[in-house]
């Protein structure tokens, strides 16, 4: 494990420690849990984007067989 040092206002630390005590935990464990959830959210986001891209590739269907090269060409009548 890597040790991380952060600087926080003393009043914030006091309030956070009271919250940790009410949860039968310590401040270090709460911070660790928060950072782990934060990292998991990033991984979940990347996974969701990858799944969406995969679905788009798999479900792509031809739409009339015309490849438009420019916006103007698309809107010509």
C-alpha cells in the first residue's frame, strides 16, 4: 500500500473524526473507502463507455447505402 499525506483544516478533521466514531470506524478507513469508491466509479465509467461502443459496433446496420462526405452534400435536394 502507498501512504498518502493530506493537509486539512483542523476543524474539518475534528468533525470528520466525530462522524467516523459514530460509524464505529476511524478517519483513515473512511478516507480509504472514499478513495476506493472514487477509483471504482472511474473504472465503471470506462467499462460503461466500452460496453456502449461495443453495442454500437455490433448493432450497426446499413442506412440506405450512401456515405455522405459533407454536410452540404447531405442537405442537397
